C-alpha cells in the first residue's frame, strides 16, 4: 500500500501540481477541491496515465465536518496520510475596509485559518501515533505583513502563520514536520491568478512577465521545493521559507 | 462636549486603567465589559469621584451587532469617539491541540480578530469623516510568535496583528492612528492574570515578582504609554511597540 | 548636580533637539558632534538662554578612544550620565555594490555599530553600579530590511539592532533600559536630509511634503517620544518602536 | 571544464560537507579554510577518491586581499565560480559585554560581515557578466535575534543578514541567487561545536542528543538543502529559510 499525499485545494496551480509530483514519487495522491469536477477528473487521469495512483474528491472545506470526514475516510479506505498539502488560499483581490463585509471577512478565516486547525486536529493525533508525518502549508505575503485592501486576507493568513508555529512547537518533537511556505509573488496558475485577472489579462501577463521571462512562479518548480521539504531528514527541518521569482523584489522591498 | 475614549474590554487591568487615565485628560471614558456590573459601576464611580466623566455598559463583544450598536449609540448620545482602546484578549491558558475544541478556537477568533474588524468597520468611516482618530490595540506575545498549547490564542492574535497593519496602511494617511501594543509579560491585573491563577497563587506571584520588585507590569504605568501614543504628533506616529518588565527576558530570548 | 543626558551625534536634527528637550527636563545636556563648532556653540547657547544647562564637544566617534575618553571626562567633570542618546547614522545615500568601497563599508560599521559597542562597553559598567541608566538608539528602516544600494548602511544598522537586543538581554535586569527607535521616514533636518539633498531640493521637499503637511518627521515631536521612553516605569519598558509620518507607508508596504 | 563551487570556511562540518556534495554533482569543489592543512588535504583526497574534483587552499579570510585574490585565481586557473558557499562563522562562545574586547568585537565583524562583503564585491560583477550564480550563506540564530553574551556574534550576523537582503535586492534580477540559511541549532561538527565543547563533552552530547536521536544537525543532511537551494529554478528562489532538528524548539520558543 502506497503512502498517501492528501492535497486540500488541488486546483491547476500549486495544489494539483504538487499532488502530481508526489504521485511520481510513489505516493497515492488524494486530490480535493471545491468545484470543477471535470478538472479534478482530468488531473486524476493525468496522474494515472503517467503510471501513478490518484483519487479525487469534491470537498467544500468550510462545510462542517467536511475535512474531518475526508481524512477519516482516506485513512480507512486508501491508506495512512503521510503528507498533507494544505493549499487553501483566502485571496479575494483588493477590497477596502468598507467593501469588506463581515461575511467575507469570516469566510477568509474559515478557509485559511479554521480549516487548517480542523485538518490538524483530525490528522495530527493519527500522525503522532505513527511517529511521523508532514504538513506543507502554502502561504502568502499577507501572512507576514498586512496591507491596504487586504483586511480579510491578511488577518486570515497571519492567524494561519501563528497557528503553524504553534503546531510545530507542539508536534515537531513528535515527528510531525510543519512547513510554512511563503509564496511571495504571482503564480502561473490559470485557476487562481487566471480567474482573478480574467483570461485576456492573464495571457498578457504571461507574455510580458511569465513564459521565457520566468517572472511568474511555475507550479512544477514550486513542487520541487515542496518535495524537498518533505524529504528533509528530521535532524534538519525547515519550518519557514519564502519563494519568489528572481525578477521580483522581496515583500520587504516594495 | 468632551471627546470620547471608548474602551472595549474595560476590566480592572489595562482597559479600565487606561480609561481612567484618559478621563484625567478630559476625555469622557466609556467603559464596556462583558460581565461584573458591580465592578464596572465602581470604576465609573471612581472616575467621577476624581472629577472625570465616565459611562459604563455591559457588552458581549462576540454578540452580533453588539459593538456596532454601542459605537453608534455612543456617537449619538455621548459624543464623537476620538480614541478606541481595544482591549479584548483571547488568552485561555495553555491547551494542547487535542484539548482545543473547534468552539474554543472559533471563540478566540471572534473576540480577538473579528470583534476588532467589526469595531473598525463601524468606527473608521466616522473617524475618516472627522479626519482623525486613534485606535490603541492591546496585543500580546502570541501575536508575534506561536507556541505549544497556544493554538487558539496565537492564531487569533496573529490575525489581529496583520489586521492592524492592514488598517493602518489604509487609514493612517486619512488621519487615523492605529497602534499595536505587544504586552510581552504578565500584567498585575486581578481580573485576568488573577482569575487565571486563582487568588492565592496570584498573591504569591505578586509578592515574589511584583510589588516593589516591579516584575509585573503595572496597568497605571502601561496607561502612560497608551496616552503617549495617542498624543504623538501625526508626523511621528508609532505603529508597533513592545512593553515588558525590566526583569523579564524579551520573547525572542526565551 | 543635574543628571547628564549625553548625546552622541548632536546635529540640528534629532540629536540636538532631543538634547534640548532633556535640558528642559532638568538634565545637563552634553552635546557631541563631529564638526561645525559654530552650530554646536549655538545649540549650547540656545539651551542656556532657555535656562538650561548644556556643554558641547567636538568628537570624531570613529577615532580610537574618543567616545571612551569623553564618557570618562563627563562623568568626572559634569556628572553621572543617566541617559545616552546614541544618534550616529551611517546613511551615505544610495550606492551600488560596485560603488561601495571597502573603506566606505568599514566606515559605516565603525560609526553605526562599533561606536555603539564602544560607548556601551564604557558606560554600562558605570550605569550598572548605579543600578540605572537609559540608552536611546536612533535607528532606521535599514536596520530591519536590506535594500539595493544600501549595502553599507543596512549591514551597519542591522548589526546595531542585534547589538541592541544583546545589550538589553544582558543589562535590562540590571536596570539599564535599551531602546531601539526605528525612524522609518524622512526627518525634517537640515544637517542630514538637507545636506544629502542640497538646499534647494530640501526646501522643495519641505514645501511639498513637510511644513503644514506634516509629512516630514519633526525632530521636536520625535524628542517627545525619546523623553517618554526614558520616563517609562521599569515595569513597562519598550525595547523597540517605529516612528513615521501618518502620510507615509510603513516599510513593509513599499 | 567543470563549474566551480567555492567554499569559504571548509571545515569538517557544513562547509566541507557541502563542498563534497557539490563535487558529487560534478562541480569542482574549491575548499578554503584558515588552518589545519592536513584536514584540508584529507578532504580533497576523499573527494578525489570518490571520483570528484577538488582543490584546497589555506586562506585567512580576514587578511586584506585574501578572498579577493583567491577568487581571481580560481576563476583564472580552475574555472568560473558558479556557487559560492560562504560558511565563515563568528561564534566565539558566550562572553559578557565586559569580557568582549574591542578586538574580539571587530574580528567578529571582519569574519562574518566584512569578508562576505569583500567576497560579493569581487565575485558578483563576474557572475553578473555571466548572468548567473549562487551564493549560499550559512547563518545562525544570532542573525535574527540578539542575546546576552552574544554581542560580537549577534552584531556580526545581524549585519550579515541585512547585507544578504541588500545583495539580493540588487542582484537577484541579474540572475544571482542569494540564500541566507539560518542554522538554528547545534551541528554535529567536530571542528566547530567539538572544539568549543572539548572532545569529551562533545562525545557526551552526541550520545545523548545526536547519533540515533537525530537531535544534532547532520552536515550531510544540511548539504542536501544547500544543493536544493542552488538547483531551484529562477522562477522560484528562496532567499531565507531556517533549519533545525525536529527535537529542538525554534528560536522564537526558547
């Protein structure tokens, strides 16, 4: 039985690509996303065609019990989860304070902070029994500094970062590796950036900054670092790192 | 008509004492706390006996609309709020991940993060019209680093810190001063530390570390810094500072 | 005998103004600067005309023994130094790596880092015997994040910040208050900003951003916060704070 | 001709081991260290016996021109330096302020900060012409927070960290990858930790915490992360990460 890499937030960007990469390393990739059943099925199919194992599930992470039940079912039916890739974002674009409703603010927290807490609460006791496990948390610039029009996003990601530090402080010595990965730039991902910008603007951005310019972060290259983090020997674990395109300034410089 | 200093979380520690200090500076102190009507009435009475103006209201900050309605009522009935002291904590003592229920985790966020968002959403547009205002946010070590058994607290305070940065980025240039005050140590406060430890242990701690040793942070001394922050000229605003007893190590050293 | 406030780096900006402010609080202001004997004499005269006590000394802080001898002489001839305002900068404007000579890089360190170490090495043992003392260190954005063309400045200030934390960790419990003040913006100071820009550009900047716009940091307002830091009760000391004009973005937002 | 990986500070711990790892990846490892010619020769021999290419040079990094001349000579005689591993530490054990002489304080800076500046000043223009290059800088906890008895070390490493950020801000877009690696724990290295503790205590520590406990950081495992950083695609570079044993608390938790 293959060990499982469970991806929560498995779109066509970082999440799905990391899942695919772990499948190539002989993990059973369990891919969960909220919508787009067809996209999910295609991703599973691609992995299988490459000779890997994969399963796909639609999952609305903010629904009560949704993540918890999925984790229990995967453990029972597919195998022990060795790696959790937590890839839910809470980016909703720029909104002034007055444009940010209570509902939107709460939703950001439910997705980026509370869902991670629920996942860890369910999975960490299982990993602890096995004495090992990895959780790779995709994060963003908003986790390390707030900004205008980022009230919901920054509050959610900032809470998440402190949660990751808390989880690591409690569970690292029990063999669970928690890594907080600060994605400090734009990812070449049609499902997230593409949707936010619209098809035309996204293509324009790709031509100007991405493609051979390498100024958009490539998911398959990001996946290499996710894999490396998981493979780190337990005497040398990384808790936090940043990732950005060589041509971008770091967040502290702009 | 006196300008108003509204304190949310006005117990016998930082909140009430800061309110009293602003009353001495000719503000009408509006003190809100969740419970202990008698303690609240005493605080209001003390301020009045000193010749100041004060009003007290019981307020459950996590109740929908509670903060919003109080702000609107204060503005209508007492006067424009020039200073908001946001002093709600979310410290629940040490709890392992397994001991932290979803409900507790959510409550921490509702008090420390969401309540601040709701307060700012209601008050900032009013302050913006007046071209000025100050919000002094009491924060804690957990806002800058997570720790074992601090999952709920750290996630809530970390989110709050990023929210404060976001609010400041959007509103400072409109004349609203947002200050995030990291209380990095134990406060000599019967309502919070006293309750957490119990009367006997608290008294013991006071005798060993507090009192003439000055190793517990004194609320009336903290209040001087709150007042100073409010009085800073707009060409030299502080967004964040730390406070700790001289005899304590900084959070980054222990 | 009045207690002494020794200012190292007492030009017409922060240093001299802070010295003047402490003189108003009944300190003997001892003002040291590298050059401009006339400016120094004028500053001393102003303080005396206001009824304060002041002395002025030319001092090249990078000269071996210069700071050490001055501290010893002040203690012997004027009085115990209760407050040290360490206000030496190392800003040399923007220079690419290739434009930054070894000599310039070293000079930055000698002024901003090594001179502080030498001052603390000489003064802290004296303050320790008296069980009290304050050192207020003027710092800058470059202490918390590097940037292009800031190699010398950032390396010097970054080292200084870590030195301040080290000094505080070792001496706070002995009664010495170390405060690191991050000046995150342009100060309305003819001696530093004025010299760097030239008279004409400086005046233009003052008219566009400073003066009634309050977008340049006013030294006399900065001085209020320096004074407040010194006056903080030892149960509630601040180690680090930032200062910037309300109309400026924080360093983490640009 | 093989590309060169130049290691400055190539002892039996991180430096030499990283050099060896790059040699396995088909780099010519050029190993420089201050002393122990025999140890250096052995290391070179080991690499050659494994089929790799290596050269060794004694080099006192603080000597004027030493690093500069070595870089020029390597480029002329061995090949273009693609990777620089800058592994000079400045740890001198715990020393109070009074025990820290001016000379010791300066030496720390000369090794940890100035030597890096000199290396970058010499090498970056060459790398810039080639449009690529990597510099991997071994750093330590002292770079991110000062502590008692760490005056020299923290000031040197803190300056170094800000220098790394400055170098990256100026050169990343020119194709030079600067990575700052925070080693937050004890490395299982006889040359550094072993010398600091003495043979007996070091062996005791290894038995209690290291070996099968994996509580001491293993240089050959650290080397994997150094290699990974170098191999990162330029669309996804890491500037900073931390490394520590799973059983150690992060610096912000102790």
